[in-house]
C-alpha cells in the first residue's frame, strides 16, 4: 500500500510541476517575444528567439541529468549554458516590465518559476531513475550463486551466451526439460516454470510449456 501511495505522490508531483512549467514557460515566452519585437526584429525571429533561450536551459538540464545518472557531475559547458540561459531569460522578462520594483518582480517571476519548476521536474526524474537502479541491483544481489531460493533450491541464474540452447524449437525445449529433471529439489519436485524459463533466458510462460510437455512425455529424447 505504501508503494502505491508513493507512486501516486510522485505522479501527482510530476504533474503539478509540469503544469507549472507550462504556464510559466508560456508567460516567459510572451515577454521575450515582446522584447524582440520592440527591438525591430521580424516576426519569425521574434517567434524563435525565446525558444532558443528556454531551449538552452532545457538542453543543459537534460545533459546534467544524463551525466548524473551515469555517475558524473557535468562539465563546464552544460553548467555554463544553464546559468547563461537562466540569466538571459530573467533579464529579458525584466526588460519589458514597468520601471518599478513591483513591475519588475512580476515580470521576472514567470522566468524564475520556469527555471525552478524544470529543475524540480529533473530532480523527480533523477530520483525515479536512482530508485529503479537500486531495485535492479537488489534483484541481482538476491540472485547471486550460493543463496537459496524460497523453495530450498539454489537461485537460478540465466545462461550466458555460451550456454544458450542451440535450437529455437523442440531441441531447446528438450534441453530445458532435461535440465529440469536433473535439478529436482530434495522432495522430488521439479523446478517451477519461472525457474526453467529464467535458466534458459526465456519467459515464464515458455518454462511452464516445457514443464507441461515434459510431464506429458512429449519431450522424451526417444520421441
């Protein structure tokens, strides 16, 4: 139940942050569009210039996210682009404001909100990626040789490339069935379909099919 609650909170947070970024980005775009038009640039230039400013922020943040997921801290270029884009966005929004403190704060707020919300969104993505990596490492640790499965058998490991069955059809099923017969548990029960599938790099459904066919005598070597 706690896991579902955490997922709901994470999704709600990402949705709210995304909505905030969309609203702030729209207002910031309009301010920069107005500034470019006031300085005599043609319509298509005024339409594209704000995208180049906020786009640089997005590109730099995404690069830093990729670097952090691979264990790096990011180089000078992405950090420099992030700072330069943020300063340019704030300056452009302030430039079109009324020459009062209140007017400048109001004009600067959308750009600040866009930068902050996008960074919050990247943090959520980063945490989700780190959580997925941790779960994957935990699963790999639980499946290491020498640890027993809940049924009392050694944990089943997938075959490496040299151990994969040579055939894709009946031959692979026969080999999987022979492995299952040779790896009965202490009480004589066969490995589960999941274990058979994992051992041979296949899905659980394939392992159940092998087990059912073997018990029916359809995978005996002489047949």
